[in-house]
C-alpha cells in the first residue's frame, strides 16, 4: 500500500534542474548547446503574428462580394498604412464618392469574394524568451526553444501568483514563525526577493508594492487578503500572469502557518545570492508549483544525486496538509497496512506521525505530504 | 476506427482489469467471472501521474493495479507490462481497458452561425462526446469580428467543431467564421508542431470553401451537417469524428498516453462518454426518465434522459478539489453556509477551502470538515443542474403549429426538457457521493441539491465504477450489465416530496403506506419535517398521499396520489420541507432546522 501518498514539495540544498524554455510558436533559437547563459539573457525569439482586423468592404461599398474586386486599390499581400485608401468607387457625382480607409497599418492578409470580407493584419510583434535561470544550455529544439540546466538550491512553494523574476535574497524576519510586518520592509529591499515568516497581511503587501520588492516568500496568507490583492475571487488555481507589482510565493498554504524550518534555514543560508523565482501555479492539467531557484556559484557545484522516491517509509519527514493539524511537521512512526476508521466514519489507509515533542497522531495517508529532498 | 465498434478479442474474457484516469486519482477495478456471472472483486487507486515529476499517466495506472495485485494475490504486472491473457488462476488478466479525463479532459471550442440554434447544436454534439466546451462562437454572439479572432487566438483548445447553416442555406456566415478561424491560426494546447484538429459539420454547400480556407492551416475533417434542417439534429456523425480525433491526435500528445493506448485492449474513452453510455443504457432498459450526475474533482457532469432524448452537460469549473474554490466563488459563501449545521467564521472557512484547492487529494478527517465538504457538494450539484437545464432544451428556432387551444398557453420553442415531476430516477456518481461514509448522506445531498418533486427514486454508484463499465459495455455487454446490476448500482430508496409551502408544523400531507408484509402505516407529514422509513432494496411499498388544499403531489392541488415506491439501502424518505425548499434566513433558526433534519434521518454520528 505504499502507492497512495501525495508527492511532496521539494526543498533541497543541491539538485540539478532542467528548465524547458519554449516559444509559444515557431521562431529562432539564439544560443548553442554548451553556452553559459544569464537569467535575463534572451535565448529564443519569435514573431507573434499581428492582430487581425476584418472589414466587410462589400457591405461598406454597397456592392456584392463578387463585384467588390473592381473597387479595390490594393491586392492580397500588399502593405497598407493607417488611413490609406483600401477601396473606392467612382460615381458620376463626386458627392457620392465612398472611400474606405485602413484602420491600421499592416498588410492585406486575404480578400474573400464569398463574404466580401477583407482581413488586415498588423505587423508582427517581437516575442523574446529569456533563460530564466543562470545555467548552461543542454539542448536546443530547433525553432522552438532550449533546455537550460543548472545546479542549484531549490525550494518549491505550494501556491503563488505573478510571473518570473529574479533578485537577491533578503531575510526580513528573525524566525520562521514571525509574521512579515510592514515595518520589516525597507527601501533597500527594492528589487529583492524578501523572505518572511508565517504570515503576510494586506498592509504588508501594500508596503511591498510601495517599496518595489521583486518577490515575497512567506508561509501563508488569508484568502480574503488574496482576494483584495487580485480584485477577484480566485476560482481555479491557474496563476502566473497576474500583475500585482511583485511575485508572491506561499510555502505552506492559506492561514497563518510558520514556514517549515528547513525551508527557512535553506533560504537564510543564501542571503545576498541571486534567486530566480516564479509564482506560476497550476494545480490542474499538469501540476506547476511556484519555485525559488538559487543557482550554485561556479566551481561550487558538486555532482548531485537524484533519487526517485517510490513510496513512503518509516522515518520520512512529513507535513500534515489538512485540518485539524494543518501545517504541523513530524516524521512517520508507523505504517499500519489495514484500513482504519477515522472520525468521519470513513475507512481509509492511515499512518502515524510523531512530532518533535514525542506525541503521535494518526492521519489519513492522503493528508500528509513527504518533505522531498530531505 | 470508431469507438462504437467492438474490438476484436479472440480469447474468452474471464478476468478484466479496468482503470479510469481521473484528474485526481486513477481508479482500477478487477472484474472476474464467478460461475456464470461477472462480479467486481477488488479495487485499487493511486494518484494520477499526468504531472511532474512523473509526467506519464501509465505510472498511476500501474500503481493502482499494483494495489489490486496486493489485495487479490493475483499477479497482473510483469514489470511495466500487464500480463494478458490469463496464464492460470492466479496470473494475468484477459484484457485491460481504460477511460480518461486526466490532464483537463478534452477541451473544445465550437462555432455556429446563430448562437441558440447551430451554436447550441454544436455544443450538444461536443458535450455528448465527452468534451468540455471552453467557448461557443457564433455570428450573432455579440462580439465584434476582431474580438472573435482574438478569442480564438488566446484559447488553446484540443479541437474545434465548426457548425452552421442548414444544408442548402446561405453559405456566407459559415465561410465568414472559417475565415476568422483561419486568420486566428489557433494552436493546440499540447504540442507546438502538430496541426489543430478541426471538424466541419455545417452546411454541406459550404464544404468546398471551408476546405480551401482551412485545409492548409488545420487537420481538417469534414462530416455531415449536425443541423441539416432546422427541425432536426444529426449529432452522431460529428460525435464519432470527435472520438476518432481524440484518440488520433489529442491523446497522442498527453504525457504517457501513447503507452496507455498500447497497453489497452480497447479504445480509450473520455470518462464522460463512458458514463453517458451507461446512463443511456439504464434509461432505455427500464424505460425511465433520469438525471445522472458525476461529481469529480475538477468538473461535474450532468446527464439526463427525458422522453428518450439524451443530453449531457459539463460544468467545467464545479468540482470538489481542483475546482472547489470556484464553487465558493459561483455559489457565494452564504449559499454554502446554509447547509452547515454549526457556525464558523468566514476567514477560517475561506482558508480551508483554498487549502483544499491547493492540496486537492486530501480528505476530511473530522466530522465538521466532512459536513463542510458535503455542504459545498450540495451547491456544486445544484449549480451544475442549473447549467444543465439551460442546455437540455428542445430545438430552438423551430416553427410550431398552433391551434386555438394554445391561445392561453403559448410556449416558445426550446423549453428545457428537464421536468422534475416526470423524473423517475436520480443516479449519483463521483467520489463525494460514492464514498460518503453513510449512504443517507449521498441521498440527502442529492435531495437537497435537486429538490425532487413527487416520488423520485435515488441511487448511487457503489464505489465509482460507471466509467469502467461504460467502456466495458463496448466490448462485452453481458459483463458490463452483470457487474452494473450486482455491484455498481446501489439503490438508496425513494424520496416523497409534496409541492407547496407552509409554516413549520402545519399539515403537508396525510399518508398511508402499505408495506411488503401487508402492514399499513398511517400518519401525517408536517411542514418542516423529514421522516425516514426503512424499506429494503428489493422491496416495494404502496403509498397513498393526500395533500391538503394548496399542496400538490403533481396531480393538482389537494389531489390524492397513490404510487408504488421502491426501497433501498436507506429507505423511504418523506420530505415535508416544502418545494421550493426554503431554509430559515436567521442563523440560529437555520442551524436548529438543519440539526433537527440531520438527526431525524441519522445523517451523522452523534457525539
């Protein structure tokens, strides 16, 4: 019965990660395998086709689509400037003249003799893809993107908002159970990744925006404050595109929850180092968790051992991820194989968790997660 | 190959292993031939592994099957392979089959000309095939052309279905829509390099133009018009094409699915399509009108069969784990709280719901957590039925012949087909209903959410195996029916609910029940009362209900009704809470009412 457990979040001092950087549409890759790249370096570029503007010229000229051709001053593929004439008629009396001008600059994509529709397309927009982390290119996928490899310390969060950014790590609190208060945030923290403790209030978020921090990493927040920050109630956890002024990463969940000691200690040991962070979270259709990546300095990197966890065993460090003991951390002290009745009367597989103070509790196996990278 | 064709299986099918790869968990069941009949014997489950770090759906499948191995003592796996066929009594299975809704299911975009005619037909075709419809575009949907194009660009569907126009009608609008789609150059959700599958099922006169415009830019498939004439829908050809393309294109792109398809002995079906097959089969076999619901982690599917017409809708963002927070956003906190028999502050509840969203595989451990989860389920079920009613309608835009008798009761075309008074059976499925610790909890969740009127039978999928049986029915009808009747369908009982309202304690109805042993029970049902009478699954009772004036059992105000009602593992539920169901607005009174009802039927363990 070792299979029904939730894979946990990784918090590890040293690992090798690969980040696949893919263009949303075919373009050009600008780097080669083996190149060293910086997080803000552009590694691939694509031209995003411009916006399309349809105009029904036949209607506007009051002719049938079949007759429209005779009135056009442009052909398919021609470039047009804004306000340039696309079509006109030549009436006997000048007053009745109709000229149809282009609403945008761009190119004529197509002219339909069935519907009378002319499609104009704006010039393409340049889309640049950055490396996101400092590292080495290990693979290039022609026209599509690259794979960047880096040896780093890695902290996965449980939930985040906001996109990719980077900054130096600053610890603003003295202990993992101390909430991050507005007065912890100083102007010197502009552009930095600020690590707090157990909780982040709405006032602190306001102050973070004012200071201009790049990112905030804390144990928990209240859902109400998140709603106030976003301006709407988040229904489905697909995030990463929010523009709230900073990237926010929760390591534990919603509520006031002390940051796991291991996470706090790891981040504390990297104060002043550059971290690449992303708040992008997607809990459905391919889990993406927010992450803090601290690349190792060159020369420091040792060979990391990658282990694939196959199940849960005695002594594994675990976090309880459901009330009534949400957020508590302990280790597995027993793995009874039989189904056990819990207070809801459900019969489920359980395990026993021992806390640091020696007390033990019985928890459904699905309600714990293994702290990975231990 | 279409999904409806039976697959060739040359050896006898005595042992079958089936999985459903859901968005949260992969559920495996073992079916064995015991004597002359097929029975479901063991089950196992494991987290679905479409995601990192595994990114291979077959890992979850193998883990779930490994659980069955441990429980049954049968050796099914040889490394990463399933041993087929059976080698002996304790080794191998004869076939492996699967359904899937993992990775967000099949996401489609549909287009039509008139939104509530061909747009809706296209939507029904896609939904019936098991898809989630992420948008419906139509010539008259109120969006400007450039907005439509932007919308198509920004969405990344797995597939597009284009409909529009009756055969021989005007081609203009259909071609216009094809031009928009071509201009938007839509890209599929998975994979950068492959062409987006697109099905054209509109006016056949426009086929050449549509081919010219879209053939280069998409993997175009042309099929029969889904609305050849206004008065008739022809959804089957488009649905079959959707299934084919789902297997040929979409499945090939999702992580591990290629391997899964090789492992399976029959085509993999989208979960809702498989459940739909089962629901349709029940309605047909027993000549019933029914509503079926499958409430999952991410979505809630509603199926209905009324007057032989099958409909399915999916509420893509109503579910109990991934989408739980969206139930709160759509229903509102007050609507959820009205079902919770204690008080809890808003902040705590909101945080708890969000924590479930970010850790979707957790289960309630305490009674109050269970009660909150079941309160949310009631709202998810209620909202999903509202969505369903709006789409399960007659065809709109159809000319109606009227006579003088219609002067006082003219009805527009396109009325909802869902008539709670005609409803014979409610079938519930999905984790929260199938795995409720007490069956009465499933029954009351459905009664509270759907407010059945008159006499309505309720049942539940015992351990969530309808998807498995749906796909099994395509290869072995007998095995599917055997297991369905004996192990899957659990009849809960019948709900008897008079229509009308009154003050608590006032008379709602007089009743006389003749029980199977000939005993009669006479009594009065008061407003604000719930009464539960045991009546076993195979048994029937006759009930005569005499409502007072102003209250109806469906035959008219004050008219007595006599019905034969079926029992079940819960029994006969007399619901005097009135229809529509209204709960006290004031908090203390509401908690008192809930506590009274819950105690009356033994809903939860008492401390």
